[in-house]
C-alpha cells in the first residue's frame, strides 16, 4: 500500500444496552458494566471500535500484521480493566486509545531491515508520536545508531520531497556514533510498497549512500517496542 487510504466512517448511534465492542447483556466485568451504564463511555467505546475496525480492514490482507494488531488491542483491553468502574480513568483510557488508533502509521509499524541496518518504527502509546530506532546489523543494544529526536508521519499527498508515505525525523545519534550528529540533520524512511521502504538523508550526511544500504524490507509487525539484548 503506497498510500494510506482513509476510509469513510459511518456515524454510529449510542445504544443504551449495547456498546460497540461487546454485548452489555452478557458482560460481568466491572469496567464493561461501567461503560454500558455511562452514555459518554459507551459513545467513546463506539468511536474506539470504529477506529479499530478501520485499521483492521486495512490490515486484512496481511495476516501477521493483523494478528499483531489484534493482540495489541487485547493487551489494551486488559489494561483498561485496571480502571475498574472508575469513570474518569476509563474516559482517559479511551481518549488515549482513540488518539493512538487514529494514527495512520499502524499499517507500516514493525521492523524493517537489510544486510546493514535494522529499523523499528511504530506509534508510541503515550505520546501518539512515531518511535524510530535504527540499529546496525546484527541488531544488538550496543549497535543502536540513531533514534528520533522529533518524528512525524507524512502521507504521500503531503510529501513534497519523495511523493510517498514516509516517517521524517530529526535524528539523535547514540554515543558511539556522535560523529554524524552535525552532519545528518534529517532522515526519512519512505514507503514504496507494502513490504519495501528506503532511507534518505540530507545532502551532507554520508549515511545511506552505498548501493543497497537504503532499501529495507518489512520483517515483522510490532506495536510495542522491545529493545534488543
């Protein structure tokens, strides 16, 4: 998918006995009972379910990505349960989840790699901003090359530089690679296909110049970041 296509969402009416993601007549969980009896929470649940469905539809042809996305949702539901019947806690959980689900980067979230580099890119749950970690291969903790100082997802329609969906970042280099700090001020991961992307940098940066260095393949989906050993 070269471009992340936004699907039109149908307006959903708030129902008194049925939240969008579960059947209120069958629930026994404390948090779900609170959602069912609180109109504001029920409406938030419907909004969340609509965002979840939209992304799941985009991932439908990619079983591994869809499976990982569903697992992430199940983990969030377990985390939501910790709120119990506290309405304020549940409301905050829903608002954060809706913001996270609305991010278009989820289609590309995961590990991308070639013979020289391994990159993880995903949306952080707390800030809803892209997380980027670029390692030299083989991927190990002491081979972290750079991370994001600032990063944003830019869809193809608004990417005047490359004309493709991309994550554009201002990099922060690890201590071992500080020699690139003044030279490499901008890095971009550009998605050319569902399973292929390439790295570019500003003109004075010596990185990603050799043949084959810049092209990465999609390896595995990830919606939570786990640093390597």
